[in-house]
C-alpha cells in the first residue's frame, strides 16, 4: 500500500464534497494549540465556517488569524496480512488547507456564506432571518495552500 499525493483540482474538490466535518487548528500567541471540529462549506478555493460571536476560538483568532483546516474521508482499516501488525494501516483521503480567517460582516455576504455551508450537507435553498444573520460569526478562509493525499492505495502491478 502506498500514499498518493493528488494535485488535480477536481479530485480535491470531490474529496471535500464528501466531508461532513472539518477540524480547524488554531495556535494562540503563547504556542498553545486548539483544534475544533466544525461544519464548513467550500467554493472556488474558499472555505466558509460559522460560529458564535464570542468564545475561545474568536479570542485566539483576534491574536492570530492563521488556521489549518483538515478533513479526512473514506477511513477504513486495511491490511496486507491479518497476522502481521505492521501490515495494517488506515486507507483514507485527506485534504489540508492553510489560510487566514477574515470575518464577513456584510449581511448579504453572510447569507451567501451560510448557503454555501448548507450546500455541503443538503441540496436546498434556505432563507436566513435577520436575527440569525446578525448573531452568527462567518469565517472566510481563502486557501493559501491546499494539499491532498490518499493513504493505503494499492500498488498497481505492471506486467
């Protein structure tokens, strides 16, 4: 089994479409890491996330807006030989992206971001009330770098 690095945009976007949760890594100025699971949406190189207006993540981001977003899909334990422990490994696909959080403040942009997030989960158009839009914090992350790997891919034999 091997690891394949994927650079094809269509492949990366298909992996992202399959994901239901991303893990967001933050680092406070004293070096303390903080990782949280979040719902997300993705469109054309940009991730959208939402949160409450206040909290630990918002406090950290006020000091350091850099984040890392990680998703993993198709996680399955595979092996080459059932009696050999080191032949076991996780078969999976992952995407990791880095960028800086910018908050969307405009209500129309917030509604658009919320719709992009919802499209990750359901194919339906929603309406968002004024109070809901005012009370949500929308994070926009323009990906500065995205990597994608497929773990546990079989070796292809050539004859």
